[in-house]
C-alpha cells in the first residue's frame, strides 16, 4: 500500500511539473489548501466551524469560482491557548496552506501573526477584535470582523447619551481584555468620562467563583454603578451568579456587555432560566449585519441543519464571508498568472539545519500578491459589503443595541461610525449627510435591571459605611460666612453652611457627610491648600467661601457659584465741605470766564444791531455802556425790559435766551447736588493707580488676592501687607500702615457695613464667584449645581443671604462720588451756536452799512478839502451812518401809503417806494428810507 501511495504522489507531481512547464502556468491546481484555526469547544468556535465548512462546500460547488480548483480545508483546534494555538498555526503552515481563516482568539492572533509575517501567509480573523492588531505590527493579519475600537466607541457614546461620567470595567486579563478596555478608556475620555475602576479577571478557565466574589465585593463598595463587561463566556457565567448573589442586579446598577454576550444569546437561545434572570435589563452590543435575501436564505438553511440546536451568531456569518473573500482573492491571484509555490526561508534554515521541522516551514511566494487581492476585495456577503478602508478595517462598522427582557430581548437602536446612536438602521442613513449632534442621537426606552424605565443615576455614595469628609475652613474673621459652633468639633454655621445644607436637602438621594475643620484657628487658612487637599484625596469635598479661580479649577470641580465675588479696592476718603463759596463750584473757572465773556459779547452785538433804530439803546456813551451790561446780564433771569426791534437782534436774543436757559438749569441741578449730597475724595482712584504707584496694599490672609496681585498685576510682594480681620483692616488704614485694601466684594461689603470712613474706589477688577469644591469628575458636583440654581430661582438663596449678611446704611453709599462740577466741554455746542448767530447777524448788519456808505460817498458833493482830510471825512461819514437815528414814524407812514395805493406785489411796492423817496428827500434821507424798506 505504501508503494502504491508513493506511486500516485510521484505521478501527480510529474503531471504538475509537465503542466507548469508546457502550459506557462495556464493550468490551475486541482486542490488548494487553506487552514482554519479556532477553539472547537468555544461558543464562537462551535458555530464558526459549521459556517466555514458550509462556505467551503458552497465555493467548491460553484463553478464560477476557482475555475475547477477545489478548496481543501485543514482545521486545527487552538484550545483558546496562546502557546498551543501558536503550535497549531505552525502545523498549518507546514501543510503549505495559502491562508488561514482565524485565529479566533486575539491572544493566539498575537502569537500567530509573527510566523505568518515571516512565511507570508495571510490570516483572515473573523473574531480577533483586539484593536492593537494593526497593519503596522501585523502586516499579514486581516480582520474580517469589527474591531473593538468601534465597539468601545459605541459604549462611550451610550454612556454619554445617558449622562453618566464614570464606569467600572470588568475584563479578562489578556490581550483581548486589556487592549479592549484601553480603547474604552480613550473613547470615554473623548466624551469627558472615565473608568473609575478596572477589575481584571485572571485569564484562566480555572478561575473560581471565589475569585469573582472577591472582585465584585470591591466593586459593590465603589461609587459608580455602571459596569462594562468585556470577558469570555466562562467568566461571564460566574459573574452573573455572583452579581445576583450580591444583589447587584437592580438597585440602581447599569450593566453593559460587549458582543461576547450577544453571541452567547444567539447561539443558545433561550439561555437557561438562571442566566436569563441574572441578565434582566442588560444592554448588549451585537455586530449589525444588514438584512438581505442571501442572509435570510442562509438562516433558513441553518435552521434545517442537524447541529444540536446551535443558533447562528454574527461571528459565524463573518467566518462564512471570510472563506468567500479568500476564495475570490485566490481566484483573482490565479487569473493574474500567480503560481502557488513555496520556497525555503534561508534565515530559518540557518538556525538549525538538522531540524527537519523547521526546514518544513516554507515561505509562500505569492503571499504578498494574495494579501493585496484580499485587501482589494469589493464583494457583498452575508454580513454586507466586504470592503476595507485605509486602516484595513471593514467599511461602515455598526452595532445593534439590545435590551434583555424576560426570556428574550428587545432592540432599542443602532450605533454606527457614520451617524452614532439612532433608532433607524444605518443603511437608511448612509444616503443622508452625517449628523453626530447630540440632538440627533436617539434610542428607544430601556427596561433597566430594577424593572423601571427611568434612567438610573449611575452612581451612589460608596457602600463602605463611611461618610463624605468635607473640609471647612476654620476662619478667624468674617465668621458670618462660615464658623465653628462654639463647644463642638464638627458643627459649623454661617451663610455658606446654610446654602450647602439647603442644596443637599433638594437632592433626590441622601448624602452622608461630616464636616472636618481645616486650619489652626489662629489665622485664616490658605484656600488653595484646602483645594489641594481635595485633589490629594484627603477630603471628599470642601464647603466655604471658596473663590472659583483658574488655578483651582485645574485641580477640582466647582459647583455653580452661589455668591458673586470679585476683587475691589478700598481706600480712606475725606469729606469735601461746601464752604462760603459753594455757589461757584457748579462751574469750573474757565466755564465762569466763558459765561461772563459771552454775556458781554451778546450785549455788544445786540447794541450794534439795535442802536440805529431803537431809542432804548441810544444816549450818552456812559448810558449806552450801562444799557449793554444791564441788557446782557438781565437775560440771566429773563428780566430784561429793552425791546428788540430788528429781526437780526431778535434772532440773536432768542438763541441766547435758549443758551441761558440751559446754563441756569444745569447750574441749579449741580448746586443742588453739591449742597445736598456728600462729596468724597481719595487720592487712590482704583487698581490702575495702585499698579503705577508705590502705595502699601493690604490683603486678607488665605485669600487668592495675594497671588493675583503678584502674578497677574506684577505688584512687588514688598508692597503687600497680610491682614487677618476687619479690625486689622480699619486699624491699618487709619494709621497709614496701608494706603489701600484689596479684597473680595462680599468681605468688603461686610466690612463697610460697620466702617463708614472707607469706600470702594474704582470698579470691580475681577469677576468670579464662590462655589463648593469636589474632586474631578465627581457626579455630586453637577447635582449640587442644579440644586443651587433651584435655590436661586425659588428665592431661598436670597433669604439665606439676608439672614447672615444684613447691611447698615453707611454701606449703601460705598462708591466714591465724582465731583459735580460742570466744565466747558459740556456746553461748547451751545456757545458755538450762539457765537455763530452773533457773527452772522453782525456780518449782515455791516454789509448793509458798507452798502449805504458806498452809495453815499459816490453821490455826495465833496468839499474843497482834499488830500489827507478826505480820508478823515470818509471816516466821519461812516461813523455818522452807524450812529444816526432813523425816523421810524415817517418810514411807517410811507409804508402804509404804499400798502393802500400800490396794486403790485410786495417786491414791486418796495421798488416803487424806493423811487419816490429818492425824488422827495435828500440823499441821506433817501438812503434811510431805502434802508428801512430793505
């Protein structure tokens, strides 16, 4: 028999050599070896074994694929062991397989990838989801399922969707578990969440119930109630039993499982009643495979198989598609003229030439070409599109989210890398623009482990019998804000304490806590040190008048501010008495000078305009000067009796009276303010004057003001004086030890309520508030913030403020009042308007005078005097024209005659009267009549 077998082998080899030599690689091999490596006894392995065999049968029965060549499947059991799986992988490669379907386990994949890269044998894994298996470190590893990177992103978005911030991760302590949880940690960090505790389970099938019990007793003591399970089915069964025993199913717990549990449910549905009762309300991820006619046909075919009631899970579909993808890649490789041949590895042979086992390990010469064809696949399989992106991951990864209810489950939505959480299948969203906004994320209601549909809070206070240790500053001053009750160690009172207790009472759950004093009782403690104690874990929170500043927010989380605060400057002031000359204070000296000059100017302008036609503005020079002064200054009280006859004069007087009205009103208001409101004065005007000056500045011990003044405003530390109490504030300001005080506004308001000799100068130059401090990512901080907002809305916060922080009358006027003196700039427009009116009126008036003077000098009979006396005569004529009196009665008489006799319009009557006057009067009289008509 042995000779017959050797003869057949020799005969086949001769035919192969002859066909290759004569046909130029045209003939295809009759048999093509491919391997399969998975755990035959695992949940995934049992189902995948059947799916792979069915896929090979379908390929071999399809003449359109491989063109007559047949796939020969060589399967090996990895026994879910990294070392044994590595040995089995080497045996497969010794059998000269072109590729291997598997490994199933990420642990085995990390081992097998090394020899696969050396021998250039592609590994098509349908279940190794470890995200660290990348093309960079595993060039011949091809993942034909969804990477855990996407699964952990889906869990992170679910955690964020329900508003949780901390989770507990339970995982197998191997490559699969550790690397999956590392990806979860990164995904949660992107959503501002975190893993508060990582519980690693020994990666052995011999892990006992007591091991699981020890782990979950610790988890029950933790704050977080959101548990992520990333384990294998063996560990999972023990976890369900222990969690049910410890009462951790329900009672506010949230359980989220990765896809290992969905494959268990799909493979053995329904699960035993004991397991189903332990996983009620669980949220489970399952790889999403789109519905199709091929998938429905395969599911129907699966149900008709005699396979001991094994259900079809998603990994079996991926295993089937892996075989189909490999077959098409081999077909393309052969169509491209590829030759299935193996050659010795010189580096391996050089290790030990006498080891026949190593000599049997040969390199697949077409491995690189076959790998390229696999990565260029563009098919549609049972799981949907079989196509890879640039990262060599399947395109459009998606998961279904199922909720276990009763003896089955209910699908509550989907997650996809394209659109996030949705109640619509991902295929329906691919045609729409991607929208990852929070408003577009939706899931159906969930029945949680406690049987309700209300989203659990996701955390509780640690069940360790201890209370929250809350640090409270032991103040020695401003005890209205926080102080210890005399005769006690852990009882405190004050504004901040009442606000905290009122906010805690609004929470929907009890908060056990105890106050712990921070400080020596002789000096105000440093609040930054108190915040550091929270970051170091010595305190669970801090309650008091703690300012929310940037440096502190880097270490802890603060609640919503319950009191506004900010730094202000306090300085001594002196009262300005009004004195006997207080009536001069409303206007500045320049303003008074301009007002007096304006009165005189307006009087002169009106005299010029009225002198020729108004008897009240005529007379001796002394009388005319008195008239000018009397008229102008009498307008101040609107008591002038002189009438203005000319239009220009009336225009000037009207505008001037408007100016006087504004001036008198402003003067009255300013003088009233000066005489009735206390005037304050201080050489320090605010923080700007302190920065550029050398004054000594006081600050409260323990306040952040010291570091702010030094680091932010660059004020020398030698100028700063530390003070402890309001009494020290007043004493230091009184004796001149400090020139100004810088402190937070609430302290200053309380200080000024009893110290009326000091005032706030300048504006508040920082904006902040007081809040309660909690550790970073504490779930209590946002709940307390909500409670503080409720206190503010219902008025309780103001009532607490009024209870502790009542103010006296002298604290109401706590800002420096600026001088009420009025300056020229405020009235410049009025004076400009009046000046323009005067100038325009004078210009019109002198234009008329010059016109009359020109006509008079042209028609006048010149005397014998010539030479130098002619200029003197002209000057006298001009002065006489300006000073002469008009005969207004004759002018009015002639005007009435013209109005009665002339049928012409006004312009014609003016012209006719002018001509008549020229004929009947002397030259000067004619000019007078003409001028009056003008």
